[in-house]
C-alpha cells in the first residue's frame, strides 16, 4: 500500500445481479453473447480466470497505425477483469440516468477515504474537476492568478487561461520537483488557486507529505490549493503520500484522483475530487456534465478488484525499475520515478529523439517547457518495455 493512501476495504461486489435489474428490458441472448465476445476478446484466457490479472500476454492498446503508445501515461493492463464484466453488465442500465450509480460510487469512495459523502465530487475524469476548479477561481472576476510549477500537467493552466485566470509559473527545484518555498513566495493577493501535481507529470517527482501539509497550511484559506494525486497509487518513496485526509481540516484544499491510471479506465472518464463540504458543493455547482453508467460501474468494480490493483502496481513498478536501470547503464540522467512513466535526459532535442523512436514504431512523450532535451516514456506492458529497451541505445546514439 503506498504510504498515506487510504486502505482498500474489502467490499461486496456492486455488479447488478437480479433485483431491480431483473425487471429492466433484457438484452437478447445473441446480442449479449456478441457484446461479451467483443468486450472480452482481447483478454488472455488467464485474465478472465482466477489467475493473476497481469500477464505478459495482456493486451496493449495500439494506435491505428500499429505504433506502440508510450506517450499518454495510460495503463495498458486495464480495465480489470471485474471492470470489463461490469461495463458489459451496465448495458441494461443505459436507458436510465446514472444518478443512483453516482451516489453509490460516492458512498463507496467516502468509505474508502474515510470522508463524509458530502466531501466527494465525481466528475467525467479528473480533467473535468481541474476545469471546475479553474472556473471557480475565475468567478470573482478578471485579474486573478493561478500559481503552478513549470513544467506540470497543463490541463489546469490551459483552462484557467481560457476563463481569464493567468498562470504565474514557478520553475521546479534542482531535483526537478515542486519548489514549495518558491511557490509559497509566489502567492500574492492576486492568487486564487495553487496547483500541486503530486507526483508531478511530466517529471515523475513527488514532494514529501509533511512538506506538502506544511505548505497547504501556510497558504491563506482565501486561496484554493489543488493537489492532483492522479499517480499516487504508484509511489514507493519514503514519506510520500496522500493529503486527502487534510480535506477534513483545511477548507481551501481540493484533492483529485482518477480512475484513468492504476485502474486502467482512461477511456471511461471517471475521476473524483475531495474537499470540505462547502468547497465540494461550490465545485459541484460548476459541473458541466455527468459521468456515464458504464464508467461508474467499471470504477466501482475496479475498486473491489484488489488482485488487479496489486498485480498492476507490481508489474508497472518492476518495469519502471528496469527502465531506470537501463538509463543508468547508458549514463542518462533521470528522475526517480513515482509514476507510471520515466523522465530522462535524452541529451538531444526531444523532437529528434521522438523521431528516432517513431522509426521503430514507438510513440513517446512530447516536449515540455524548460526541459527541451528530456523525454517522458510511459511504462507499457512488459513486452512493450522490452521493445523500448531494445531500441533505446540506438535512439540515444549510444552503445548498449
Ligand atoms: C496529473 C494528471 N492529472 C489529471 C489527468 C487527467 O486524468 P483524467 O483522465 O482523469 O481526466 C492526467 C492525465 O494524464 C494527469 O497526468
């Protein structure tokens, strides 16, 4: 269990089995079988049995061009077998609005995080919640600022700009991590929102929980602090952990999580925010759309699939370690990754490195501000990482 993360409580499956669902129109046997075949087809047989969920044969989503996609920090092992079954079973619920399922997920998340239900906001991906926070920061009118590290995940700064909130960028520190003292110094009376992505995308670095807590408490409560924990399930460094519990005490804190990373549900679009009840309501009031039933059922089933969670974490961390060891052997500087991706110095314009990788059918991350020679590679399946490691020395122009 990553330090500071809430435990995953054993809970009964929430898949619809009879009851109310029995009285709903049923899929015909033929269409149900066709649907099941389509959904489960890419699964290795070992993944639908009780065998470990993560295997070398697990399917990797391919780009239509056939390229191996190591560029978007997705989890190729997902969805979990339980989530796949839940997606299929959700078809009978599709004619109804998903309000009840949303409430069920909120109840489950509140129990998981030891928070009140009123503290949870479910969104269509955490990107929607980032946008909601930017919108909230824009409401007092023009002239407000967002304080954010550079580079970091750009969804929030970009949407903030679109709604009239300018970003005050704060460079990362010498260790490529959030420079919390400098970020605190950048907070002025114009600041409405501070963004801390922990672990940070794209650098894969994380700040310690105690330092982050001191930072959050030091920011005036008139300024919102948003901690984005999209990758928190992948951390293994001492002292790094979630600050979700602090939402019980800090009225200005928003903590975000997503089902797009360890749960492997990026295409299902489910994320959630945690905040004090009043702040959670202010966010909820700005919601632009509502999660869909397939995503909600998949998310609930995935929370219960502990085997998938732990097998996925083990597989991704082992391959992350292989990539870091290879970079060490090749003499490439890299950060100590706390996510499902590795950030390293390719010692050449990253466009050139990407082109060399693409020539071998591998898509890796794009250029990031202030790190023009650094590349970000997502940890794919074991076989995809094998392929990446085969190609890496040549792309870097070094001897294996
Ligand atoms: C740090 C961070 N936050 C949020 C997101 C968006 O996730 P979601 O799919 O939940 O919208 C990403 C996606 O890559 C991310 O890297």
